[in-house]
């Protein structure tokens, strides 16, 4: 995921989604302002990104270079685009709610159903803006869907907890 010109672009599994971002600053600017990286580190990462091509996300480059962690990038995206974050590894996953989403759907979409209150199911995913995933979850559960973002590693751990037989 990355944000350019106040648009959030998610490049995963062959699709690109976009959402206007509320914050006019770029991810790199937010990371520098928050003290996660220095200006020099940002310049280095941008040069690496440019060398590797436009399909490479700045966040991925910064993580690979060891300048930031996944949570630092997610924090910047949450600030920039006003997305709700859940540290899914700190929450219990209701087995009944997990059964609402077939294991193949959960792994394919990198999502974890977390909770259900009435006709609203809470789902944690890397792609909270993906309308196709939202529609699929709504069709499977018969519920409205509240989407949250988390890091890939947190979602991987939660998937293993929610669907232990599939691992």
C-alpha cells in the first residue's frame, strides 16, 4: 500500500483500490515528522524505490532497509487516511465468528473475522478499502461489515489462531 497525491493505492493480488486520504502529507513526510525515519533515510529509500520500479511500495522498501517496522508504516497510513487499526493479536477470535468465513476465503483475502455484534461483523484485513472483499464477506455472513487494518504479520498470526487446522 502507498499514498500518492492524497490517494491511497493498495496493490495486492492483482487489484488496485483507491480512497481519498484526509491528510495531504505523503507517507514519507509523516514518517519523518513523527521521527520514525530521518530525511536522509527517506531519500535513500526513495532512490531504492525509483531504481526498483513504480510497483515497489515505499513502505516495503523502508521495512526492507530496516528503517521502520510494519507497525510504523500502518501507523502512518492510519494517520494519513483515517483508517481504523486493530492490533488483532491482542484480541480473542470468536470461533463462531471465524466459522462465518471459510478458511480459503480468509487466507485468499488475508482477513480475519474478529467479532460479531448483532448484524455487524468486524473484519481485520490488509485491504480495508477493497469493495469486492467487503461484498464477499457480506454475502457469506449476511451482515454489514466493519473493516479494520492491521499488519501482515499480525494477520498471519491471527489466521493461524482462527483456523488452526488450515496451517
